[in-house]
């Protein structure tokens, strides 16, 4: 389990997309990465910041964006 959103981004860097996730903590990392523009993802039910992340059932990461690739390059070289 990633400790930070950037660590999750590193974890999926070479994944076969789409990546399906059901873990609420990972969904939270995906929500942060989506908000930062680092990934394209769908979160179900739709993201609502008033909800607890435990209420989310699943997320599907479609791809890492160019911004996400830049973040990885800055963080990990």
C-alpha cells in the first residue's frame, strides 16, 4: 500500500491500464492525483469532497498524464 499519492503513481508507472482499485486508501491517493492532473481516473460513486473516502466503492485509473510523468521525473529523476 502506498504511503503517499506520488508513491502510488510510481507503483502504477508501468502498469497495464486501466487499473481497477477497491481499496479506500488507494482511492484517496487516486483522488489526489486526479485533482493534481497527474492521472485520468473515474471514481465511483462520483467524487464528492464532503464524503468519507471509505464511502467510495472503486476507482479506475485510465492513464498517467504528461503532468504525472513530469511529477515522477521531478520526484525520482
